[in-house]
C-alpha cells in the first residue's frame, strides 16, 4: 500500500476495495497451516480521479491512467472494466484475479453508474 500511496498522493480516491490475498495451493501445501494464519498481505483495487490501480500480493500489476471517469464501463458478467486511456484508445482490464464477491460487484456498479 505504501507504493500506491506514493503514486496517488495528490489524487482523489473514488473507489477502493481491499481484500485479503489468496494463498496458492502450493504455498499452502508447503508451509501448512502456518501460511494460512500468517497471511497478512492484501490485494487492492483503486480508482482515483485519474487512474486505475490493481495491487496483488504487494505488487502493482496495473497502473493505467484514463481520460474520463464517465466512460468507465464495468461488465459484471465477466469481471472486466473498459475505459479509454489518455490517447483515447479503448482498453479492457480483467478483474478475475481479485475474486470479487457479489457485494463488491454491486459496490463497483453503484460507483460507476
């Protein structure tokens, strides 16, 4: 989260979802129950007034600027977010890695509409 704060320090957060990071099967298998109880990392999905950021297991995997908040389009059926970047090129981001719950999907839909 520290790296995200450096990126967005002068931006307004419009949407923020914080989830506990998923433990992979192999990581759980090797370290046993210890890894299940010591998992303190979180995944973040943040939309500010200028950019979209996704951080998974402490690594920023998406940091994209967009042109217009009103043109953000969330498809709940396949967990994708469509937007136009600064060069007005349409792009799509897949949100499957975040494992969004029904409540989180409804929250995203309410903020983006």
